[in-house]
C-alpha cells in the first residue's frame, strides 16, 4: 500500500542528486574557448596593428640627458654641444644624424621646418662622420641646427642609447629626456607626436 | 674515438668571433671575461646577434667599451648594468627576471596548475559519492509525505 507512494519520492530525490553539478563547474567547459579567444586575440594584435618589432624600447625616458661635451665641426660656424646646453628653460630636439645616412636625408626638410617655426631649439649630433662630409652635407641641404656636436666614435650616442641614425630626442625645459624617436621623422610623427609634445612641455 | 671527437666538435658551435686584433686585451683573463660578456650582449643593429659575432660599427664600439670598463675594474654585472641603463633589458640576450616579465617566467607553471586543478575537479566529480544518510529535514519530509499518504488513504 505504501509502496506506490514512496516510489515517486525516491525517484525525485535521485534526480535532484544528479542535477547537483554546481554551475561554476559547468562554466569550466567554456575555458578552452576562452583560452582560444585570448591566444587568437594576441596573434591578431601582432598581425594587424602596425607596430614595428625592430623598435628598441627606450630606457632613458624621464631620465636626465647623459653627460657629454662634444666639439664643434671643424671649420663650421656653429658651436659644439654639451649637456650644459640642454634644459635651461627651453625645450630642445637633439637629432643624431650622419652625412652617410640616407633616412637622415629624408627627414632633413622636416627638421628645417621645425627649426624655422616649430617653437623648439633644434640641436644636432653628427654620428660617426667625417667633419668635411658633415660640413658639405649641411652646406648642400641647409643647416637646421643651432649647435652641432661631433661624436666621432659614437660614445655619446651609446650614452643616449642610440642604436643607429637617425634618432631624435625631445628634451624638456629641465634637461630631461621625454621622448626618443627611432628612425626618420616623417610628417605624421611630427604632427602627431613631436609638435603636441613640444607644446605641452613648453606650457 | 675520432668519431666521438668529431661529434663533440660539431656540438660546440664554432665561434665566429668578429673581434679584431686591435681590440684584444693583453691580459688573457680579462680578455676571456670580455669574450664571455660579449656573447651575452645584443648587437642593437643586427638584433639577433651578440656583439661578439657582429661586424657592425656599434658592436665594435660596444666591444671596446666592455673591455675598457673591465680594465677599469668593473665587475661583469656592473658592465651589464651599464649597458642596460642605456639600452634597456633588450640589450641582454639572456633575459633577466623582472616584475614586468614574471608572467613569461611563471606562465607555464600557472597553466600547469590550472590544468591540474581541472583534472582534480574532473576526477572528484566522477568518483562515486559516498552514500549519505538522509538528513533530519529529509526524514521529516518523508515522514510528512508518507503520513499524508496514509491519511489520504
């Protein structure tokens, strides 16, 4: 008599036991999908964004410019460059260049423009170059630099963490390095990075 | 024996050093340290070569710099720190452990732990559950249900 009554009761009980798998455990099945999404996203980021894997991350940002004192180019009418010429309440660009460097030729017109009306001091360091070559190069294409130091062995360039020419540093009014640009400055670099930075540092 | 020597010789990569004679230090101990250090320093021009094997001008200057600093009495670590201060960790061919790359160093261990946790969870769920007696509440429920059934009969 009692049997038919107890049966449905035990049935529903076993049912509730198997259903007891906690929800977080079920969500674990989604984990492989999640891992796949993260990995795929990472690869996509590497493929799609136009970042340059050859860029060396800068180590000197927000540090004071290194100590150096470079002589002027022989027979050229601009003084040399030293740490003491940086800072002094004015924002400055320090551009590493060489007459033998083709990309330097490409960025040269932009430096001329910046020197003319960029609201910034444009300073140069001639990297591993012969004085007569630098002189001829600047004579031929024009001289954007207020001062030019000669780094004939590249030691000052090593102190700046320069790995090749051209490279350009933005130095703030207190003589700290605020930005390092590796490679030639193009119009977009100047408009998007250099000019806004100079403006904010000059305020 | 000759074959063994040949195999061993092939296993050791031939040092295609770019060190020029005028760079070599007179003190063989210092020169040895300089060579060992140079193999740990990345040539920033070629990027996948050490300054010991690179012919780039920058690599040559860095080799000379390393030797100058060693001669001046720097320890190996001081020389590496000198370069890292200028070029960042990227200049080291053997990466250091820093907070910025903890994930890189410990990531595999982390994945292993996650995997282990997954396995443990999976098997714990598959184990037969030990039979548990009914709780007092369940007993009461049965009593109530069966009692009700009896009453309704």
